[in-house]
C-alpha cells in the first residue's frame, strides 16, 4: 500500500470517528445534560447509585458505548476486535472487511474537568495515551498489544470529558426502587466528546508516575482542537517527532546544566538540545 493511500485512509477514518463522536452526547445525556446512567440494578429491582470513582465511571461509560461502536463498525464496513486482556493496547481494533491490511487502533479515554476560566472549562485531569514501552519501541512486538504497532495505519483516541456533579449530594449507601429512577442524582454531567490521532493530543510528560505511559496535554482547547505540544512545535510533521521522542523518553542520558551530573531525558526541550536543534529558532504555534 503506497503512502498516499495510507494518508487518505487515515483521514477518512478520522472523519468517520469525529462524526461519530459528535453523535454520542445525546446518547449518554438527559435533556438537562445529566448522565443517563443512574446506577446498578439487582433482580429485586433495587437500584444502587454509582460512585464517582474515576475507574468505575470510565468502565461504565465504555460498556454503555460499546453498542454504539458496533453500529459505527457496521455502518462503515469494519469488524471490531476488543483487547484480549485488560492492560493490552488498544481498547478496540477496527479492521476493514474488504481489506484486512487496513487496521485502526482506537482507545477510549475519559477524564474530568478540573479547572475553569471565566466560567468555562479550561483544564482537565488529563489522559494516559498508552505505553511507550516494548510494543511502542519494537513495532513488530506482540507484547501487550492486539496486533504489532506497525500493522495499524493510525492510532486514535476517542476522548470523553465530563464534570463531576459536586452540586448534588450523592448518598452511595442509599437504595432506590425502580419507580424512583428519575429522582436518582447523576454523579457526572456535561459530557464533551472528541476524536484525534494520538500524537495530536500528546504531551511530553509521562501520564503516570509508576508506569511507562504517555501523557496527554491538559488544556481543553488543545485537546478539542488536536493541538498538543508536538503539533505546536512541528505542525503536520509532529507524528514523526512524537514517535522518536517517546521511543527515547527516559532512556537517553543527558547532562544536567544545573548540577553538572547526568540525568535521563524527560522533556521535549531536552530532546531538542540533544538533537542539536536551537529551540529559539522554532516558532511555536499558538492555540
């Protein structure tokens, strides 16, 4: 498959995924922008409210969206493969029914808004965008990945932002009856959905302290517009720099100018210095 065809297929898939993301708000939201999921129900028709714990919220959102992803796949001629194991990448693999060489990796990522500016959402808690470990470095590796990284034409994130419903007191010990459904408060509200290629929303910082995860930018405008740090510095060539930087993150040893000792490279500016590039000569794009 030639490079032009790959680019066209990637752009087509991104357009499909972004259109799909725009449809999801109404699917998960009530008319007043509350989450339609109220809790768990047992066989006795008792309903138990959901905790605001981020892991639980994220998992329930994923389960809620899976039928919609199936509709998306059928509409556009893909078959879907979910990750065989919980910590494998990606969450969903889309494979063209016409040509199995055409594979796209999609991760579902959820996080909550943490900061407001002039009454509008400004920053979020950020996402982790997958590992920069074995399968990212060795792109033929099958460790912790559904298919080798190099087999995917593109790597995408369907991002989900939401607000925690702090204004409403959630009693997690309370049990409701089915007829009380409308009175059950939602733990989250005001969803925002978006889709971009992974590199477009990546930062140059790790997404978690104890695992080899790529972190996202946190400014909501940068996320929604797909204008993370690699786009800001390198524009449409940012993916190549994203790949090289994260393949070497924490592995290259550089000199710390403040202490004179050596340290591991953990910032894009340090990487550019290592590459012999003058940062002052790069015009950083504004968001």
